[in-house]
C-alpha cells in the first residue's frame, strides 16, 4: 500500500500544522524504486527568523519594531540585562515587566495582562528575555481581548475552539535558558495551580517573529536549572520521534539534539562557566525546539503536567524522569520509529533504557514514580489518563481514543 501526505493549512488560527494521510488507489502509486520504499512527502514549517550566536542580543533594535515592552525574569535586573536592553532600545523601551515567576499562573497573569493592555495598548512589540516562563508570559501578553479582560482569553482557551484574537502584538524572544524551545514554537503553557489545571495557548500570532539565541545569556543559569532545562530539551527531541507527526526533517533535528545533550549536559553540570558547552546546549535546545515545533510533544509531557501541578516538580524534571519508561512503551510500535530510536540508542531496548536511566541518575534525577511519592496504582492511572490527553494522543503507543 502506498500513501501520500497532504499537509493542512499552516495559517489557521489554532492549528499550525496538520498531517493528513490519504490512501491512494494502487494505480496512482508512484513507480517503485527497485522495491525500496521512498519516504512520504513531508513538509517542515517554522516561520521564526532565528539568529544564533554570542552577542545575538545586540541585534534587538533591528528586530523589535516600534515601542517595545520587555518581559523578563527577576534576576535580569541584577545581571545587568535590563540596563543593556535599555541602552540598546533607548526611548523605544516603554515598559518593563521583570517579576515573571516560574510557570506563569493565571492568578498573577490576570492583573499583569489587564494593566499592560490598559497602560501600553499602543506598544508594538513584546520582547521576551528569559526562560520558558518569560517567553510564555509574553505569548499571553501579546494576545489582547475585545473587553480588555483577561478572563475573556481564558474562556476562549477553555472552550477549546479556534478563535482569532481581537488584537495582538509582535513577539520577539531571546531565551536565557537552554531548554524549552519556546522561542521557535507557537505554544504557551499557562498554569492554574488553584484549579489544578493548565491552559495551552496557540495562535498564528504566538509564533515569535524573531528568536535571538545568545549562549552568553545562559552563563549565569544555576546548576539545577541548567539540568532541568537541558532535560526538557532532551524530552522534546525524544517526544518528537515517538510521535505520529514525526517526519524526516524533525527526526534529523531530534537525533542531532539527543547526541549533543547526552554528551554535553553531564559535563556542563560540572563546568557551568564553560562557554563551548553552553553554546552546544543552546544549539541542542534550539534543534529540539525546531523538531517538536512540527510534531508537538507526546506522552512524557502529558504525564508531566500532573506531576508539576500535583507534586510540584520543575517542568524539565517532570517531563524527563519518565523517558526510560516511555521509551519502553514506544519500542516495537512502529518499525520506522524503532529505526530512528535505534540510531540514538542502539538495537537493544534494555540497554537503551539503562543508558537513559544512568544518564538521568548521573545528573541527580530519580527515574521512578515511587521516588516522587506516587504509588504504582496512581502512576498507572496517571499514564492511562495522559495517553488520552491532547499531547498523549500524539504518542505512537497511545490506544485509539
Ligand atoms: N512554550 C513551549 O513550547 C514550552 C516548552 C517547554 C516548557 N515551557 C514552559 O516553560 C516554563 C519553564 O521554563 P524554563 O525551564 O526555561 O524555566 P524558567 O523560565 O521558569 O526559569 C527557571 C528559573 O531560572 C531563572 N533564570 C532564567 N534564566 C536565567 C539566567 N540566565 N540566569 C539566572 N537565572 C535564570 C528564572 O528566574 C527562574 O527562577 C514552564 O512554565 C513550561 O511550561 C514552554
């Protein structure tokens, strides 16, 4: 049987890429190439202009049009980053929001969003300078509502239906951690710890227009955050492989990212000031981000949301401690996917899982649910529920819903 892929519209409001497989009658099949299967046509779409390298931040004046609002993390002021942005943008910098906390929560975001649109509605660009929390906060801030009330946006997100924002601003992202890839994806995770839930924001306008990836900005990241963000990137790469939406281009980025992370991260943990390792991890996180920008994440991330909300695990740990387990669930499901996984880990599943486990243990990350106070029965229920979640259904091992 031959298959032809038809790629869905890239500019719908809520869905950037859809993969639709259409079976064609045998008579329309392409001629065989000496019985060797050709890969199906695949489209890779990422609209973000990406600048990578030391000193990239110095290019913000060129890439941020008009009046600019800076969204950043609390340590940025002391690190001299706010002053640097001010000197690069001069009077065009009209607003600084520098109190972004890890995992932006709607309880905090509500007031910030409403004040931003009331006081700086005429600002053109939001510059996110920080980790995934600052970038995701900025993604929420650029989306304005007709009423000016933040809850209007939450209601639209909760409905799960596509929508066009009433107004929006341009987003430029300069990551200061090497992990989330949020600078090259359209997604933002908004947390609601009070209600024990999360919202996923995803619109055409939440793709950053430009990503400025400057490894120099990552030199100050402490050891714990260096490890958890690096593992987030590893998880993105693997999740893009054991994914129904994988394609040869996402695989290429993912495999390269996995190689780099397995090699670099333990050495970087011991040598945080090593510029070469910082640069390699920054590039690895970018490659992993590009990979999952076209596939979305899968089961490990679906499980992670519960582990962050209920058990307080940092995002990067929550989405990586299950990787050896999820590798076992993925293995043997699809010959093509096995081939890619084996390029990274060799042909023996037990050895592959052991290698991943040892890698995580070496970094000080425990790999069993019991290590986090979750019983075997709770863990199974969590996995079953995660398989049915939006991200879980991307997993090649998920049962048909
Ligand atoms: N949108 C996406 O595609 C995507 C993907 C993965 C994760 N996320 C989200 O990203 C968030 C996590 O982001 P993160 O892991 O980058 O961590 P983070 O942004 O929460 O930052 C972690 C800590 O490091 C500090 N920090 C950041 N940069 C620093 C620097 N250069 N020097 C010193 N300290 C610094 C921050 O102040 C914070 O205390 C989560 O909310 C997660 O849901 C989004």
